[in-house]
């Protein structure tokens, strides 16, 4: 018996110190739910070191007993003593004040030696371990358990409640990890991972050294190849320098020839300038006179148009007033008609009410007279009735008492029959009245049904009429709105066209003004160039793009500088500004070449991106003004598309102005501006176009006036909409009345059916009551004859005395008189009250009708006065409109006459303008040619100076006859270089511009005649470019020899490091393989053992009479290729119950899963088995057959070396045990208690 007993103290539901056991080889723990069976399982787990999370508690201190002892009634002294003794044994703990709990497990090994394992926990969370009553550490405690093959981490000694099915359903990787843990392979996982990481690190280091060595060997080879390139490089450089010298000499030679040719051309052209200037002055004077006359006539036209427009505006403002008055007249007319109809109807109603009141008053008077007459007649009748004296009355009473004694049976029967007759009479009266009421009600409902039917017909006709009026009014509104929409659309189209014409007329005036401004600017520029020779011209005239596609982009790049005037010196610009101020010739921007600051062009942008070019590279200009163009363009880039511009500015992050061919700009700040340049070819307007536009304008205005007249003059939309609303409301009310009428008709028909049904049911009952009543009356008559005969004998003498035939005659006469008097009085009073109420009601209705009639008469008088007033206003307004239209027509006729005069003046101006422009073009052409030649001379001089400076900078030795390159300044200074005469000659000619040669004369003897006549700079450039390309391709490394020795030494060091890394890699690989092999051996040993035993265990658990062979179970690796590392792959568990085909574990029933799980647990337990096995309700999902099989298996395998402790609620299992431990709940002390029973004494 490995586990002998368990002792607990204040552990969970166990209060105080309790001993549980002894345990046999097969012990069953039983008890009701909630008694504490699973707490015993937790106690065993706790003492064997299982964590609190698996003990159904979040913290260890929750395991301390916290129960309260229940109160008990008074007991005898002996019971009190027992209770006190029990408390002493519990050391006064268990009342919710326990501070600690402990569990002691007594274990007996195979040699019979006892081991005591004790674990204590306090409410503070402190834990203490004792081994054989000595406090030890957890490590020593766990090591002692491991020596007895009790593995706490693997939990190979217990199965918790609910874990069985999870074992069967766990994933392949979870099952693999379980076997990895059972086998002890998992303990090598840390060492395995560390060795694997070391192997990978060593392999990576060896690979790095190998790569490094191969790179150094390639570097040595490269340096050897570069050694022979230096000499070839020096030879090619000498050839290139000689070609550059000859190219500069050739360019200087060409410059000298061009300067001499331009000077000759200027001298020849100066001879024609004087005559051209005099002719230009005459034409300018004639043009100014014609323009003054044209402006005077145009002012008259504009004033007249303004007057006409003002008059039309006033006329248009009055037309809505006329429409409003017409609408008011229509509204008043409709109100008069409606009031007239209402007045007639109210008058007829008043007459009817008056006649009805008079009739009712007459009837009331007649009824009152009849009542008075009836009262008088009754009074007279009562006077003729006999009246008895007091003695006669006393005698009558005595005789009546004597008569009542006679014929008592008949009298009693008579009284009974009389009561029955009265009851039957009342029933008969009620039924008769009911039948009469139904008949009268039927007649009233029939009459009302006829009335409602007639009303329904009238409402249907009224609805039809309203619908027709509504449709007509809507059609009228739709027609008006359609007409207004059509006219509004035509007005909008005409107005849009008119706005376009006005815009074109305005543009024509702007363009004409712009053309005149352009002419004045050209004239001013020509005068400046004539007076000040240093004036080069406008930027837009001095440069042009290399292709038409760049025109828009370049106009945007130049921006406001496109109309700037380029001058040679700052003094020239100041003189030009003073001249323009004196002549009042407008404003202009000047760019002096000698003082502007030009930033150097950034060459990196020349080939920065495909589709992007510097602006200075796509524009052609003369060399003299190149500085001004560079100033205006800067480092701006012209891009073919927006994508290229975004690439340059955004992706590459260059702070540069980028302009697309369409004119879109991305500024340096990142902002984007879209649009095109305004410097495009402007539209030229002539007077014929202007006159045509004015005629179109007049036609459109006339069309708008006609459309305004065509607008509908009927009711306004508001009145029609109000009428439609009224008709719709009336139609809705009529429909509601019709619906109510139909419902009333339906209700009346249903009510008539019900009345007919009630009449049919009442008739048989009435007939039956009538028969019963007649029978009762006949019986009463018979009994009355007997009673009367008896009374006649008593009253005979009395009747003779009062002169009546019998006593009954006297009694009936007195009773009849009283009844008739009461009946007459009630009848006349009810009739008089009814007529009085009806007269009062009809009189009120008559008064209301009379008031309504007076109100309608007042409305009619008011509306007739308003109608007359509106008619007068309409006539006056129509006269005003006619007068205004006549005045506007007269103004238009005057305007037409003035426009004809303006057209003649326009033709005259155009004729003079053409003549003036023709003369000016000849003069401008001559001046422009001279300026072009002078500019060419200056450009050539600047180019020559640039060549001198370049030779000086690059130390090119030019052959000189005189002078020195050191005399050439390193920066351009136009104040010193350009000497000019700012005054013209007396005959208005232009002088040849003098340029600076710096006192240098070049010797061109080294140039042969063939090169001077046929050579070109392009030929020299091609040869130089060819040599440069070859030199650039060579790119020799002059330090290759020095680097070669260093690299060879480095190679030796690298080879030593690579050898060391290779050895380290081999050692790490061997260590990893050793750990992997040990881990694999441990895992395979456990896996093979479990795999070999699983089928046998499963067969033992499933075989029976129906299937003596049992089921089949086996394990398999998910990845068969992972044999070298099986713990890294998943393990699948397959179980096939008897007499069933193979299915996945998920498809097995709950009982089948439980059996399969137990088979797996038993197989795993067979590998390094613990000395005992604790199972908590593992049979919960099993039927009795399978429980019996499990019990037989446990019984057969239980021994001194393999102990089973099973918690179960099923008798078929625990009855097979060697002993029972019963757990119950002691309610008096609120604690779990145990009882032990040895079953071996009952074995057969």
C-alpha cells in the first residue's frame, strides 16, 4: 500500500484535524455531491506540490478553512461535555478564525519504509514543506517525490474531474508535449535551444569570414588590372589640350571677321533713316485727329444707351404692378360671386325657418287650449259623480269586511290569478311596446336610409363637380407655368447670349486699347532706341524658345520680366525713365546689364531627370543680352509633364521652380499655380466686328422685350394655387362626408336586418303571451262571478240605497275617473314641453340665419367698392405703360442715327491707322536692323572676352602679337568695355558701337588656310569630345600599387580568422547533435513504450462478450519526416471501438472518448509509473457496462506497487474496490467528515 493515509487540518471544507484512510490497493471514495470528495482530491494534489490554479482556487490562502459552526439547541450535560472535548481536540480552530491549514501524506515504499510528506499554508500566503517532520525546501521536497517516481509537473499520479475528455480531445502538439514531459525530454529543451543557437551563430560567423576572404582576393585582382592605365591617360590628355588651343584660335578668327562685316552694314543703313522719320510724324498727327472725333461720337452713343436702359428699367418695374392689380380684380370678382350665391341660399333657409317657427307656435297655442278644455270637462264630470256621506262610507267598509270572509278559496284563487294576469299583462304590454318600438324604429331607419342615400348621390355629384373644377384650375396653372417656363428659358438663353455679346464688346474695347497700348509701347521703345543707343529692346523680342512647344512654359518662366527693357548701363536706364516721365509715355521695367546680379547656373539640373531641362537651355538669345535672360530665368526648370515636375520637386526634394509645357508652376515653396501665360497672340478686333456685335445686342434686347410682353396676364400663380388648395380642401371634406355617409348607410342596413330579426323573434313570444293572458282572464271571470254573487248578497240592500245595480259599479266609476284625470294631465304636459323646446331651437336658428344674411350683404358692398377702385387703377397704369413705351421707341430711333455716324468715324480711324502703321513699320525695320548689327558686334566682343578669360583661367597659352591675357578682367564690366555715344547725329543716323579689345592682338599664323576657310567649331568639338569620352572611360587609379600591398596583408589575417571560425562551427555542431540525440532517445523511449502498450490497454478496457477481442488503438506521428526530432511534431491518437469502423476522435461519443482517454492515461502511467493513481469521477460519462469494465481493469491491475484511489458515484465501480472511504457533510459543525470500510472482509 504506497499511500497509507491522508491527514488534513483546516483544509478547505475539512474543519480541524482529521485522518482519512487507511487506503487499500483499490480504494473508492464515495459521498453525495457537495460533501467534499473533490476537496480530498485537492488535498492529495496540494500535499504533492500541485499549484493553486489547479486546485480550484486563485490563491493558496483560499485553501484555509473558513466555515462557521451552526448554532445548536440546548443539550444535556453529557452532550455539552462531548462538544467541549471535540473543541479541545480541534484546538479551538475551524470557527472561521483558522490561520493556517496543512495536509500530511503517509507513504510506504517498496521496502516497507514510511515517508511523511507535509505541506502547510497560512492565510498570509506563506507555504512550508516538511519531509519526515523536518522542514525542507521545495527543491528537496520535490526531489524526494521524484525518487519515488511521483512527477509533479507531469502529474502522472492523478486525473482531475473533467480532464478525461480533454485528454482524448487534445491537439496532436499537446499530446506530443505531454509525452515530452513524461519522458524527461522536456528538461533538456533549454540546453537544446542554447546549443542550437550557438550552432547557428558559429555557422553564420564561418560564412561571413569565407565571404570576406573571397572579397579581398577579388580586390587584389582588381588592383593588378588597374596598374597599366596611367601612361595611356597622360598621352590622351596632351592631345586634348592641343585641340582646345586650336579651337580657341579658330573661334577668335571668326569673331574678328564678323565684327568687320556688321560695321559695314551699319554704315550703309544710316543713309535711309532721315526720310523715314519725317513721314512717320505726319501720319501720327492725322491719326490723333481721327481718334478724337471717334471718341466724341462714341460718348454720345453710350449716353443714349444709358438713357434707354434706364427707361426700360422703369417700364419693367411697372409691369408687375399691372399684373398684381389684374389678380386683385379677379379675386374680388370671385368673392362677389361666391357671396351672392351664399346670400341667396341663406335667404331661402331663413324663410323656411320663419315658416316653421310660426307653425310650431300655432300648434303650441292649440295644445294649450285643448289642455284647458279637457281640464274643464273633467271638472264638470266629477261634479255629476255621487258622493257618499260618512255614515254610508262606514257602512260600506263593514259590509266589505263581511264580504271578504265569504268564498275565501275562490277569493284566494282570484287574487293569485289576478296577480298572474297582471304579470302576464305587463309582459304582454312590454312585448307589444317592444314590437311597436321595433316597428317605429324600422320606419325611422328606412326613412333615414332613404335620406342618406339621397345625400350620397348629392355628395357624389358635388365631388364630381369639384374634381372637374380642380382639374380645370390645375390645367390652367400648368399652362401658365409651362408658358412661363418656356418664356423664362428663352429669356435665359437670350440673356446668356446678351452677356456673351457684352463680354465680347468689353473684350473688343480692351483688345483695342491693348493694341493701342502695344503700339504706343513700340513707338516709345523705338524712340528710346533712337535716342539712347544702349537700349537693346524688350526681353520678349530679344529671345525665343528653341521649339514652339516651349512658348507657353517660357512665357510663364519669364513672368513679369517678359516686357522688361534690356539696357547696357544703369545710367541708360535712368535716362530712359526720365524721358518716359517727361513724355508721359507710361511705365516700363529696365534691366541694366552692368549692374544686375546673375546667379551661376547649377549644371546638375541639365541632366537631372528625363523630360526636365533648364529654362536657359530651351531659349535662344544673343550673347550680349545673355546675362539679362539668365537673370530672368534663373535656375528654373521646364518639364514635359506634371509627373516630371512632381518627381523633381517632391520626390527628389529640389527647391527649384518647375514649369510644365502647359504652364503649370511648382514654386520653390511647394505651392502649385495653374494657368497659361497672357502673352499669347491677342485677337484683333476691327470696327465691322464691333458693329456686328452691337446689332446682335439690339436684336437680343428686342427679343427680351417681346418675351416680357408674352408672359401670361391671367390669374397669378398664387391665386391659382390658393384656388387649388380651396378645391382640394372642399374635395377632401366632401370625400370624408361621402365616406361617413356610406358607413352610415351600411350601418343602417345592418340595423334594419337586426330589427327584422328581432321582430321575427318577438312575434311567436307575443302570440304565446296573448293566449296565456286570455286563458287567465277567462278563469278570472269565472271566479269573479262566484265572488260577485257572494258580495251581491251582502251589498244588495246598500246598493238599493245608493241607487246602483251592484257594488262593483260604484267602485269602477270612482277608479275610472281618477285614472282618466291623471292620464289627460300627463299627455298635455308632455306635448306642451316638446313644442316649447322645438320653438326655442328653431327660433335660435332663425336668428343665426338673419345674422349671416346681414354679414354677406356687408361683404358684397365692400367687394363691389374694391372692384371699382381696382378697375380705375388698372386703366391709369395701362396709360402710363403706353406713354413709356412710346418714349423708349423715340430714344431708339435717335440712337440708330448716332450709331451710323459712329460707324463712319470708325472707318475713317481704321483707314488712317493702316497708313500710319505701314509707315512706322519701315522705320522700325531700319532701326531694328541697325540695333541688331550693333548687338551682334557687342555679342561678339563679349564672346571674345569670355574666350580670353577662359584661356587665362585654364592656362591656355594663346600666341599673341601684342598685349597680355592678364589685362583681361575676370568679371564682365560693361561700363569699361562698352563705349557708346548716347546722342544721335544731326541727320538721325546711328553710330557703330565701339567695343573693348583689351589691347590684345592674336597671332593666327598657326591656322592654315584650309582650316580658316572650311573649318568649323563643331569639328574641333567632336574630336575633343571623343578624347574626353575615352579619358573618362579609362578612369585610372594612380594609387593602385600602394593599395595592393595593404590588401595582401589583410588577406593573410582574414584566412587565419576563417580557419578559427570553421573549428568553432564544427565544435558547436557536435555539441548540438549530442543534446539532440539525448533528447530524441528519451522521447522515443517513452513514445515507443506508450505506443506498444496503448492497444493492449484499450483492448482490456473494451473487450466483452459481444467483442472478445476488444477495440483497436494506436499512436502515430503527424510528420513522418520528423523522425530525427519527433518531439517537434504532433502525435495523433487513434481509437476504434469494437464493432465500429474507424472514425476521428471528435466523432466518438462521450463514453467512447472517456474509455479512449483512460486507455491513454493508463498507457502513459505504465511508463515510469507512480506508486499510486488518483482518479476523480472519470466514469461520469460511462454507462454501467463500461463502468464495470473499468472497475475490472482497475481491480485486476491494483497491487502493492500500483495503488488506485477512485472518486466515484457509481455503485458498479466502487463495489469492486478493496475499501471504501465515505465522505459526508456534518451540518452541526459545518465540516466534511469521513468513514472508512474494509471490503476485503466481504470477499468470497
